[in-house]
């Protein structure tokens, strides 16, 4: 199976991926790291709002909603 790198926002509902790189800076980078979103973490897309923003992800057993502007800067390997 070929693995591809994309942003977290590209995941479809039910799809899982592993965090490859965080391209966030400052307080937002620290926030996502505090919730356990670090390189190698498995993430599952569980729900998208009707407008597509925010999107809910399962991260280490917790459901976390992230705005598209933030999740665009999180690269994952599918």
C-alpha cells in the first residue's frame, strides 16, 4: 500500500492517519502538542460540521475539534 502525505483537513470521515509534521508556531503549536497531537500520533476524522469547519478528530481517545486554518498546517501520512 502506498502511503501519501496530506494535511489533516484532507481526511475523510472514518479515515485514520499518523501525524507526520506540525507546521504550526507559537501558542497554537503548544496547544495541539498539549492535547497529544505530536509526530507519530494516530488521528481519526470522526465528524465534519455541515459547513466543513471545524472538523472533529479522535486523538488519543479524546474527540477534539480543530479549525481548518489550524489543521491545514498539520501534515499526516495516510
